[in-house]
C-alpha cells in the first residue's frame, strides 16, 4: 500500500477519533471506520492486514485462515505477551502492508 493511501486512511481515522497508536485498542471502531470509507473493499484491506500481522508475528497463514481481523489481532496479542517474546508494544503496524 502506498504512503499516500496510508496517510489518507490515517487522516480519515483521525476524523473518527482513532489515532494510529489507538488502532490495536480500538479494533472494532477501526473496522467500522474502514467499512464506511471503503465499503465492500474493506475485505481486501483486512486480508492484507491479516497476512501482514501473521507474517510479522511468525504465525502461519493456515492458523489465520477464516479468521477476521479482531480474532487475528487477539492471537497476535496473546503471542506477543508471552514472556519469551521480544516484540515491543506498538509493533503491530496495522497498515504497514
């Protein structure tokens, strides 16, 4: 996804009181705002985000297949809270595809 597109989405989210840093805590609101902005196209973006989250967290795609964004984010969150995890808070990078 291009920088201009990402920045446009972040701007739209900000208009809906969702900052970039708040996306992980406001996933339902994030999805609703994207749905308003993109309509049916939100499905494509969600799939890209899910694949990126899985890749960045080392989760196989087969484990996220059929799951929605909230379910995958919860799985990633669980994995990143494990004591052996070296990921820092805020590394989810929702729109870094």
